[in-house]
C-alpha cells in the first residue's frame, strides 16, 4: 500500500473567495477527491467495494486548520 501520493489540482475562479484564497468548500472537495483516488489506487475504492457487494459512507469529518 502506498502511504504517500501527490495529486495536482487546478482550481477554477469560482472556487476562490474575495481575498483570492481557495474557498473552504473547494479545498475540502479536493481533499475528498484525493482520498477517493488513494482508495482506488489501493483497491478499496468504490468500484472495488461494489464488486464485492459492499460500500461505505462518510458519516462525519473533522478538519482543523492551524494558522
């Protein structure tokens, strides 16, 4: 299992706030997308689970950003 993988994302203008910073929603969506890609790369993504009659659901998520 790969522990670290890098993904490059390109954000669209609508994903930035008035201070030209990435919006919280845009950032979180990118993090969740990267998590899904990592799960796929390690054979426990949605497609692999569905083949076995299983799935998963994100019930809760917590992010703490320290400045």
